C-alpha cells in the first residue's frame, strides 16, 4: 500500500514525458506544408506530420468508435477506410459526433483531404466489448480491416483538419498538458513521502518502552 503513491507518481511522470514529446512533434509539424501520404516498405510510425490524400476515395462504410469523449461529452469518432491514389489503404478520422446525433450522409467529394497522421486511438475496453470494422464498435479490429480491404495499410489514422457539419474536428492537441501530469506526479510523490513518514512515526512509537 505504501508504494502505490510512488507507482502512480512514476506513471504520471511517464505520461507527462509522452505528452511533452507529443507537443514537440505537433509544434514542428504544424508549420510544415502537408505532403502526400505514400506507402513505403519501411513505413515510419505515425508522427503527427501533416499529410494530404490526393486522389483518395472511400473504400467502405464508416466505423463509429464508441466511448470517445470530447471534453466531458460522450460521443463517437467517425473512422473510415480510404483507398489512396497509389492503392494503399489508410484509416481516416472524419470527425466526432455526440451520442444521440445520427450519422449524416457525408459527401466525400466535399471533404478537404488534409490532416495529421496520428497513432490509432487506444481504448480501454472490458471483456465482451465489440471490436469491428463498421457500425458502432468499442474497438477497431485492424486484422479484420486488413482482411476485408486487401493491400498495403498505413499505420495509424489520418485526422482531418476540417470536419464536415455536424461533425466536429477531433482535437490533435492532448486534452491534458504535460504540466498537469507533472503536477499530479508531484502530488502523488508528496503523498507517498507523507505516508512513509507517518508509518515511520507509528513504528517508532510502537517500539518505545511504555512508562
């Protein structure tokens, strides 16, 4: 029990470092013109760079990723497989919809196919969660996507810079800034030190001779 605050402090510190690296990548990518996303055998990891998808077209229906919170509002991220000009596949984040709002018809010709190349959404899911490739799902089944849409697949997801109404753009910047995680780490560390001090004081008193 006494080590739990230190474990949480280390975890928050690690999260702060991850967010710091994310902000550094985003800062360097924002001012760079978008480049065409082209498949290569040694394809790099998604690094938040700005990319364009010229000549791309939808390859299948929209996948609605449940339990996606924008602030405190619960909703779904609209993800769709697209076939790129070179024949490769990429998952495109069209935007976010609050729960209760039906998915509208989306005119793919009206979309501005520019966005940030980011890692796939990571969801904590419980046993029995639905993983799939279309409709409302709790997690993305990438293996099934690759089987349904053959070809080379880009890692990650392209988050569009501009989403069509009534969809809202999924934020590229992290919800929690690194400073908040560092503050949480300091709080947990302080709590752990106070707990150790209290335990040490109690142990010392228990060994003192009774008068």
